[in-house]
């Protein structure tokens, strides 16, 4: 296949891929999650799946589905139990002015102004809370969103199953893409390796955060510290969501439990753990995990995570660095080899 034919076939391949993605865009989110999970564990799966691939793929898919549904069930149970306590309290206090916390009564300066601000804030919060009929469309949207999440989970499970079962054939197709243009195959391989490294690094960081939050919340006196720690670790994949959750836990300790010292310590230490994991732990782990060296620099990993989250949501944490890895790979491949020689010669002359 000559160079001109390869270029034509490469353009046709990319165009058909874009059209196929447009056709299945309603199921694309779940499919991408399933693909990310399959890419992450396929090297481990391939070492033990030379035989009985169908059974192992089915077992792994069933285990994944059971794990996700169990976590959702536990989270729903905890939310229901919390609602049983918080909703009656909220209704009682929203009927009038909320009581001023003890620590606000004891502050030495600007006490009257702070208490006045507290009354205004709580009074403004009580009106939307009591207007339950107006919230019915909001709860209907929540139900539709929950249905969409379940559909994505089902699609992810199906894609995960077939990619595990037919992973060898998928690898052959990936390697066959070099017949179109060598740059396509090497670029896809760079993205896959980066995606695998980022996913494993995020998983290891989340496990570390769960253990750290478990100990921290147990010391702080929070109920169900392991469940809350798991929830905070999982949503910390979205940087701002983890920060909001930690501040909310501090608010709970102050307003409900009236332990402001524990609230300050838990909030500060929790934010330090989140900041360390997001800005240092995950990028460094990604660089350590990638055996092929395709993962971009720590700077581009952080840029990819931040821009990915702000553009397409949680899944951007994984796809953002992979996209930048492919971009940097293409730029490096297209860069003329003489560029480095000319730059070194110019620098030598300047010296």
C-alpha cells in the first residue's frame, strides 16, 4: 500500500469512526466507561484468560455490575437514613428562625452583625424548603437522571463484557491500523497506555483517600466513617466536588454536632489530603504506572484532568490526559529530526 493510498484509507477510517460515534452518541458515555474499565484490567485479564475467556468475562462483568449496584444501594440507604433525621429537624427549624449555634453566641467581635446575618440566611433558606409542590419537577428530573445512570451502567457492563471476551481480536485490529498509516496505530497506542496509567493512578489514589478519610472521620466522630470516606474519595475525582463535600462535613460538625474544633481539623486535614492526591499523587502515580513511557509530563496530565473535567465532566479526568498524550505524540512524530540539530547548533553559536 503506497503512501497516497494509506492517506486516503486513513481519512476514510477517521470519517467512518466519527459517523459511528455520532450514531451511538446517546449511549456513548456508558460505552466509554466500559471501555476504560476494560482497557485498565485487560493486561491482567489476558494473562489468565487464554482459556475460558467467556466464563471469566461473564464473571468479571457480573462482579462489576454487582459492585456498582451494591454501592448505589448502600448510598441510597444512607441518604434515606440521613433524611429521616435531617428533614424533620429542617422543617422544625425552618418554621421559624433557626437557633443560633453556641459558638456564634460566644465570638468576641461583631457578634450582633454575625447573628443578624445568620437569621437572614436561614430565613431565606426556609422559603424554598417549605414550598414542596414547586419542587416536584425537580424531583422528576432527579428520577430521570437516575434512570439515565442505570442505563449507562448497563451499557458499560455490556461493553466491558464484550471487550474482555474479544480483547485479543481488538488488539489485532489496533495493530492492523498501522496498515492505514503508522502514525494512527502509534497514536492510538499512546492514548490507550495513558488511559490505562491514569485509570490505575486514580484507583490507587481513591483507595488511599478512602483509608485516610476513614481514619480521619472516625477520629472526628462522624457516623459511618467508612461509607462517608468512600463517598468523599469517589466524588473527589471531580476536584471541586471533593472540596464541597469536605466543607459540608465541617458544616455538619458545627451546626448539628456542635463540635467546631473537630470541624476545623477535619476540614483542613481533609482538604490537605485532597490537594496532595489531586495535584501530586495521581499525576506521579500515572507516570510510574505507564511502562511504555507514553504518558505525558505531569504538567500535561494536570492540564488534561482540569480541562477534561470542565469540558465533559467526570470522564474527562481519564480522557483529557489521554487526548493530550495523543496530541503530544503526533507533534513529536511530525517534528523534523533536523530541528533538534539546528537548535543545538544555534545554542552553541550563542555561547
